[in-house]
C-alpha cells in the first residue's frame, strides 16, 4: 500500500527504524513519528478473503471465530457488525459467496438456537444451508458442531 493512499502527502520520504519507532521524514513540517506496531497494523495484509474492507475466513465445523482468528491478528468486530446480528443478510451472503461457502441465501434466525444464536453468519454443514443469527449478539467464542462460521479477523 502506498503512503499516499494511507493519507501521507509527502514528496520525499525517508524511512528508518530505531528501537521500534518508524520515523517518516518528509518535506517541511510533514515529518511524522509512528510506532512500528501501528505502522504494521496499517499495512497488514489479508491472508483470507477481503470483503467490505475486512479480512474474512471460513471456520471449520464447530470452530469459534476466536480460534479461527487466533493466528490471524485476532477477532474483528466486523464479524458482528458487518455480517452478524447487527449486519445484514446481504453482507452475510456476500461474505459467504466470497468464501465459496454454501448455497442459497442467508435468512435471519432460520436455525439459531442451542448456542448458535451467538454465531452470526453461518453455514449448516449437513445440507450446506446459509443462515444469519440475529436473536443474540454475535461473539467470538460461539462454536456449535454442525455449523461453520464466517469470521472477520484482523489480518
């Protein structure tokens, strides 16, 4: 990603790193000091599928998003806000299509009980049906055998 696309408007840029601080030196008063951790977060790449500006992964049967995202920068709340209980059916469908998961169209609350109500955007594995649970707040830890979750992770 270019510095200009991230909001830096400098003609000449010199980068160097000293003790976990990245110095970006530009022209006149535009110089900035950015912690390396923040820089890395801004330019982190998505190893999954990018939809709606978020990085999505398809969990295994009975796997929580906390587990799916544990090696991918952690759980992203877009799991809830984009495709989960406060998201939309259209967003859930877009994510599942991008993940090549299931068929048909997701419908709200079609199969959400016994712990599944916290899962958000899911695929039922036996009949490969899409669903979006909206009767409770989508969270990172929901995991129900027989269902696979669409999970937004931080990278």
